[in-house]
C-alpha cells in the first residue's frame, strides 16, 4: 500500500502543470521589476557624485533605501493577505515606477535621499508581492522548482542590467537612465494587470497589528537559516571587487559574470531536486559549497582559482535559495503566503546588511583574508539551523523508483 501511495504521489507530481499562463506572466514581471532595480543599484554612487556628494553620502543613500524596503516588506506581507494580491501589487509597482522617474528631478543629495527612501517602499511592496503571487500559482509538489525559475528572472536581470545602467552613466545620460528604468517598471505594472490572481479569504475578525501578524512563525526557521547564510553572501557581494584588486587577480567584475552564469544554470535544477528528493539533499551540499567557496576566496592565488570560487559559491547559493523559500511556503495556507514571503525576503535583506557591516569592521581591523576566513563560518551556523528546521518541516516524498 505504501508503494502504491508513493507511485500515486509521483504520478500527481508529474501531472501538475508548472508553466501556466499566469506563472509565465509573473516570471516576466519579476524580470522587469529586477531589471529596473538592478539598472540603478550600481549607478546611484555616480548619481551622488554628479550631485557633488561624497562616498559616505552614497553609502547613506544606499543604506536608507535598504532600510525602508525591509520595513515595508513586513507590512506588505500583511496587506497582501488582507487586502488581496492585485491591489497591493499594482500599488507597489506604481509607487516604484513613479519614484524611479522622479529621480531625474533630484537637484541635491538630500532630495535624492528622500526619493530613494520612497522608492524602497515601492520595491519592498512589489518584490514581496511578486514572490507571494508566484507561491500562489506554483503547484505544491513543484514549489522549489517553480521558485527556482521565478528567481532565475531576477538572476538574469542581475547579470545584464547593471551593464545597461552603466552605459547610460558612461554617457552621463542620467535622465534617460531613470526614464528607461521607470518604463520597465510600468511595463511590469501593465503585465501585472493581466494576471488572474488567486482569491484570498478575508480574515473573519480584525486582529490588532502585531509582529506575529507581520511575520509568519512557521517560516521562521528556514528564514533564519537564509539570514545567516546571507551574512556570508553580503561579504562577497559588497567587497569582492575591491578584494580582487587588492590581491591582484584582475577585474573583480568577472567574478559576478561567472557567478551569474552558474547561478542561472543551478537554480531551476536545484529546485527540481529539492521537490523530488527532499530539501536536505540540496540545502546541505549548498551550504557546504558556500563555506568552501568563501574559504577558497580567502587564499585565491590567481584568477583561475578566483573564478572557481565564484562558480562554487553560485552553485551553493543557487541551491539553498529556492529550497529555503519553498520551505517557507509549504506549511502555510494561501491566506498567509504574503507574510511567509515577507519573512523570507526580510531575512535575506537583513542578512546581507549584517554581512556587509561585519565585513567592513573585519577588514579595518584584520584585513580581507581574515574576513573571508571568518565568513566561511556563517554557512556552517546556517547548517545547524537548517537541521533544526528539518524537524518541523516535512520533506517531499522521494520517487517510488528510489525506494
């Protein structure tokens, strides 16, 4: 009887369709959202400099954007679960698009700062909403695979759109940069209006606003695992280009090119493995790869080893991202998926921020090599949390052929 049930489960998994019309639309919308975001991220320091600001001012502008988006994610999750997906998503995209366009009118750094804070509000709403909507549209049996392809759209934007943004900056066409990025976001809004959204039951009673409503308790452990892992990601994302120059291995930008290419290859494949064979088969190797890659970075003697570390780090991070996000979605009903995704995304942002602060302090006191050796510990701590999370999250049933 058990084998029959397992065969039936495998058959259902094969029959459930992933690439529906609405799922394709949300993947395309996610690509457009991240395209507008990734175009601007490396360009903001140059905009600050164009406005006669300093490097410290550029840091403050970037920090305030991240802070406002993290705070807004928490409220966005609650709004998505109570006000409905469409209304909140469209509002977030409109705010983001309008504020990106307003960048072109910033005549001073303090004006740019205010605009970036409000843009962070739109980014926090729209990026949280898109993940929750994707979670609604993906069959439960293919949740990690589906989130892998969904996240791949953001990875593609990360690989190519910063180059587009810097092309505008190179010609000092800042107005055109903001107009183009805003146009991508408004195109995402138009496509978002075409999606058929899942109906979310309205709460039967109004509860006073609390942290328990803004965050999803059932998603806490996988989200915390992601937070600790992203401390390691933050050290790489923020300082790897400077480190490459410091050790003389060439252009640090090549690291991100290799990283993006391997990430695009791994994420969908890793999600499919997690759905078929269990989260542990993907997350455990992924965290170990991240730890090993960062340790490899700490003593990389040449470009070949440096690029090998980039590939390993991409494989590790690409494996854990869709799997841990899937773990956040599976135990909750559709009325709490907004809060679950807000919990996961906020953890990701906070982890990257903590990692950046840690890296800066370590570099000032002990240097780059010691910083990256220390960073290798973060994925190992995350691994311990993951084992704890496994005790509370059911693993997907393996295919019958593996019994």
